[in-house]
């Protein structure tokens, strides 16, 4: 297999190189360059699609065990529960098990959690590959 050196130019270097090769297309390339630069800037400001859901966009089912996070370094296993005056987040007390083909956890209620994101748990391994005995 041939080992090719990858050409790594910045966007600005590529623009200068292209305009030097095709001076008649400088205006046309300038428009494309600005569009690419804007798109790259916008994309770098977007969160990586990792399965985390913003609570303002959607919420998990009640009592569904999910990962929860404030987006600033705190992450825990918890669930959304009904409480007086609406809904609250509860965090696992450490008891985690499988039930009816799902990962579940016993959780303790606390209204002080500033949950901003949540993420569904995977299926239990036995559901993916079959039970092992």
C-alpha cells in the first residue's frame, strides 16, 4: 500500500493557492470561500451529535433510567419523576439492575439538580446478544 503524505492547508492557504492558480475565478472563489468559512464557523459552534438531548427539546419517559448532566462536569444516572407541582429529577441510589429488558435504577428524589441534558441508556447486553448461562 502506498504511503501518501496528506496535504494539510488551512482554509486561508487553500484560498490563496486557488486564486494564484485561477486568477479569473477570484471573485467567484471569494463568495464560495466566505460561505465555507461561515459554515465551518457555525459547525464548530454546534454540539457533537452524541445522543445527548437538551431538556428544552425533549424529555425522557417518566421513571425511565437515563444519564443526566448539567453540561458543566456533573453527570449521573437518574430519572424524571412526577412530584408535587410538576416533574423533578431523581438520582440513582446505586441500586441498578435489569427488569423487563431494560436497565433500571432505584432513584432518590431531589429538586436541586440542574439537569440540562439527558441520554438514553443502551439495552442490556443480554437483550443484544442473547442470554448466556
